């Protein structure tokens, strides 16, 4: 059999394979360019950028959990100005892989401003609208992604302005993911991605204090995989637009589960911290699986759950 | 920084809790500097993330680490055998700065617990006069003191229970020392409360001081922003990464909480 074709076009985002690095788990490529061949990736998704620089939360910001970790980084980042002036040009020099820029805000207006600023930057493959960070909340204490109306509103504003494809990143901390996914689709999202982290906490019983200074944080890693997989499957069944799946992917088998459940591409997050070579093993594993089962194109794999 | 599979040459038990391990990894051994660390996948089902360990020795094709069992990760490490391999990333972080140190200077290195690892490496590379102050709970916790003497350190010990040397905290021993002698530089590695006290002493005696901080780490390479340390910045502060800008910081720049 000829080599299987791993390339895929997701709403105009051309990927040479369906494997990307998750926002917040690869920085801006600088460090991992020493350990990975970033060119081999389907895409790189940057750490979420906000309109203004963010100091981030007090430490401790991370803690290990059984088969995973909690984080409450608090979106520490340099802000969009410095990002465009310095960080992004550097990243573009490090890789030919498409760069997807993740944006986050506290108000709809901040998302609008960020979208308008990024409209001037041609080299961006897409923007990922992070409306699901447990650390950015609206006035009522919820994330945008926890409410269908807010999801619809942000998506609509951003999609109508954006010159780049728009990926809306959803939260798993919801009662009905299908409803939220549809709200994003109706708002004009080109793609949805999920999941962001699950809210969680841990307590130190000796001091009776929370293990994270922020008290709560977001759970990621293999601990969340079955939960996340089910949400991706539900979301994929609720919308017609492509879905990007993530949550606890540690190997190619995990990645294939997401694709069979309906994900057009997969994202590797926390696994990078354990083994920066995970991406390579996942790409290779998908290719070998396709050979074994004589799958010529990813499209006959995506959503092929029997 | 590189990621490599390193072969274990030995994994030696030093006392009830302390171990010393040698690993073959020429590419890391070559460029490693005192204060830098490696991020180790201990390959155990009981732990998820990698674990950071200071480089204790580096020479030729090998590096060594010195560690204490405090949980599942270090426990798993202690069970590793000769000729097994470990996936490690390193050398990581910024080491101790030594440009200001001259041959005739008297430098004090202060350690608590496993802090001895990174400061042994530093002492080995310094050709000034070296006073090494070690703090421990009790005398049975003290390890590899002879090695320190062999590399020309004057070693003094403080134990909480007085079972060896000075009875009390190693920071009190430092205080007595700086009152008596002219010290040109202080390096310290150990638990945070100890480092905080040392930074305070160094400030009041106007002696420059570098400290190495053992923060909780996830990625270890600078991508996750998980290992934040509060550092003075103009009138305010900012969070720096212990794994990237650190783990060694100027003691007066750290905002101790
Ligand atoms: C740059 C750096 C260099 C280090 N060098 C050495 C070294 O040379 N030798 C050595 O023995 N250890 C060193 N450490 C500490 C070492 O990484 C931890 O002991 C190890 O990660 C513990 O893993 P564990 O699974 O055994 O314990 P865990 O189960 O992870 O932890 C056991 C207990 O210790 C606490 N703990 C764990 N890590 C830390 C930490 N970094 N700071 C404060 N509390 C902590 C946990 O909260 C928990 O209560 C270093 C750490 C850093 C960041
Ligand atoms: C340390 C850390 C930081 C993260 N930062 C962001 C972020 O800035 N923006 C975002 O959209 N997601 C962020 N995430 C979430 C991941 O992108 C991903 O959605 C989540 O971790 C689930 O995938 P995983 O289990 O493979 O890690 C972060 C996750 C971790 C662990
Ligand atoms: S541990 Fe990830 S940035 Fe330092």
C-alpha cells in the first residue's frame, strides 16, 4: 500500500498531520525547539495571549494528582503588544508548522480588540478563542464557555471580524456540551476545540490548606481522558463544523480514540511535560495504524465509531 | 538542553534516606554548570511528572545526583539498578554566578538537607577559600563530608539536636561566622525558611548572596510557567521561572513570603 495521507484541511487550516501542541504546554516554541523538530508538527498553538500583560497567580501553581496535574498559572503572558513585536516573530523563525494564536479576555470587547489586532498579522494560521480558562471569569464567576448565550455572543463578534479561521475552545465544566458546541457553531465558529481543563482542587491535610495558592485549578493529563473523550464525541455529534480533540493524550492509541470519536485533529498537552517526544510517537503511530487497517485518508477515520 | 537515555553506573545507598546515583550522559556532563539540574522521568506508575535533581558532579562522560527519599518519586528512583536507563532532560536552569569571586576571597556555602548536591559541585569548581556550613536534623543525616574536605573545604556542621557540631540552625552558625570573619560571598541551597534567614543575614552584613530555590516543577524547561518565584522588579514584582531564570537567584531579589 502507498503511504497513508496524514494531511488534513480543517476549515482552511492546512495541516500536514493532525497532531498539534496545546496552548499553555509549549510556551512559544522557544524551549521545545531544542528538544523537538517543530516542523514535524501539524500545528503549534501558543500560550493564551491577553490584551495586557498578566502577572499570573501566586505560587504554588501546579501540583501532581494521580495520573495528572492541577494548574493555576493565571495566564501569565507578556500581552499582545510584546507578543507581536518579539515573541511571534521569534516563533515563526523556529518553525514552518502553522502557528495558531490563542487569545483570552475578560470581556467581549477584549476579544474584539485582540481579533482586530491579529487581523493585521498575515502569518497566523488561525486564532483559537480561549473562552474556557478556569482562570478568566466573567462578572458572574463563570467562564464564557459555561453559558450558551455568552459563547454565542463572543463567537459571533470574533467570527464576524476575524480574517483568520476561528477555533473556539470549549470547557468540559458544563452540563450540556452539545448545547454549547451548537452555540459556537451558530455564532460562526469555523472549528471548535475541546477540552480545556476540568476544575479541581487538592488539600494538604497537615496544614489543612489548599495545595494550590489559587485554591482551585485545572486538571489535565490521562486522569481526564475518558471524560474528555466522551465530551468530544458528544460535541462532534452535535455540530457539522470540525472538532479538535484533546485531554490526556499520552500516546497514539489515545489520539486514535479521539479521531474515531469524531475529532479531525488532536492536541497534545500535559504529555509534553512527561515526554517531549510524544508528538513524534503519535504521528508515527497514527501512520502505522492507517497502514495496518488500510486507511488511505484521515477522513475515513474521523468519526468512524461503529 | 537535551533529552537522553542515561545508563545508571551505580545507585548507592548512603544512609537511611540518602542515595547517590551516577549516570552516563556525555552530552549533559560536558556543559553542566554548578546550580543546574536534570529533569528525570523515574518511570514509575506511582508518579506522573518528572522530578528535578541538582547536578552533584559532572566530569568526563558521567554526572551524579544526590537525593533523599521523601515520596513516591524518590522512592522509585532508589529502587533503580545498575545498567538500567533513565530518560533525563538537562542541563537545565541557570547556575551560580562566580565571576565576582577571586582567589583570596573567603566564600561561605550554606546547605540544608539535599542542598549539598549543587553546592558541592560549586565548591569543586571554586578556587577561593571555602567554608562549607551544613545543617541537618541529626548527625546520621550527614553525608559525604569527607569528599568536601578532600576538595579543600573547611567544613562545619550544625545539628538541631546537637548530636554533632554546633547545636541549632545552620543559619545561626552563619550569623556567628559573619560576625567573626570577613566573608566576601555567600551561596545557599536548602529549605525556603533557611534561605530566607540567610538572605536576611547577608543583607544586614552587606555580603552578596545567591540562593538556589527548589520550587515545584511541571515541565522543568520553561514552557508551563508553573514554577513561579516572586522577584523584585522596580517598585513592584514579577514572577520568574525557577527552572529557566533560576533556580539560582540573587538572595536580595527574592520576595520571601
Ligand atoms: C531545581 C531543583 C533541584 C533539586 N535538587 C535536588 C537534589 O539534588 N536532591 C534531592 O533529593 N532533591 C532535590 N530536589 C527536590 C526533588 O525534586 C524532590 O525531592 C522530588 O521531586 C520529590 O519527589 P517525590 O515523588 O519523592 O516526592 P513527592 O511525593 O512529590 O513529595 C513529597 C512531599 O514533599 C513535598 N515536595 C516535593 N517537592 C518539593 C519541592 N521541590 N519543594 C518543597 N516541597 C516539595 C511535596 O509537597 C510532598 O509533601 C530539587 C528540586 C528542584 C526544583
Ligand atoms: C500548565 C498548563 C497551562 C495551560 N494553559 C492554557 C492556556 O493558556 N490556554 C488554553 O487554552 N489552555 C491551556 N491549558 C489547557 C491545555 O491546552 C489543554 O486543553 C488541557 O491541558 C487538556 O489537555 P491535556 O490533558 O493533554 O493536557 C493549559 C494546560 C496546562 C497543563
Ligand atoms: S516548570 Fe514549567 S516553566 Fe518552570
